[in-house]
């Protein structure tokens, strides 16, 4: 009788082992490898930011919400909310392909550095949906990479990199950044 119970136990454990093996193989085979040279989607855009200064209500695309005085020469603590156009070319008046909606704040006392968190909102004939981007913008570097951490619509669950290059900077009033977006999970 004991041998019958042992056989049943052995069969159950063996079945469980095969089941675990089957699912572990499925999990390992579904992992993707990424080739940095071959993104599944690639876009180049221009982000325009015109900071509100009290006189430019009609053109302003951003506003400083918190701007503490006396915390150094690098705008440390300044918090800006924006809703700016994303264009395919450098012209601010070109038809926007998306809107960049989010915020950035200056978070370094010894140099210019900002941390961005924003969503590219697409609503055109080409694309519908959003891309969520966040990360540090080390402004003194010639190029900076921010993470694409997700998306919706045409960009559902997208992952990738948005590379920033400052195209023009006119003090605190206006800047334009070229964004090179490469998606590796589409």
C-alpha cells in the first residue's frame, strides 16, 4: 500500500516538475534582446519652450510655479510647468505633430541641470496616443538621454531613449531642443 502512495506522490512531483519546466522555458523564450543600432521606431522632433515673463501671455508655453530667490546662480529649486508644441522642423509656427505636457525643475546647485517628466500627446492623422518621457537633463552636455518609460495608443507600452540636443537658447525666455526619439519596444 505504501508503494502505491509513493508512486502517486512521485507522479505528482514529476508532473509538477514538468509543469515548472514548461513555464520557465516559456518565460525565458519570451525575453527580447535589443540591438541599439536598430530601433523599431525612430522620430526627430523639436520642442519649443517660451517661459511666461508677465508680458507674453499669448505666446508663453510654460510658467515658473516656484522660483526661490537666493539659492545660487543655477536656478536651483525653480519649478516650471509646460504645454509646448512639438514640430517636425525648427519653426515655432509650423503645424505641431504633438504637444509636450509636463514639468521640469532645476536640481543642481553647482551647474545647470534639470529633471524632466512629460508626456508627448499625439493627435494627428499619422499618430494617436502618448509617449511618457522622464530623466535628468544635464544641460552642459552636448547630448543628453532621457528614458521613454511607456505610452498609449500607437505607442502602447513603448520603451526607448529620447536624446536631447539644445538647438537654440535665448536666456530664460526661449529655448528649442531637438529630440531624437528611438523606440526599442514598440
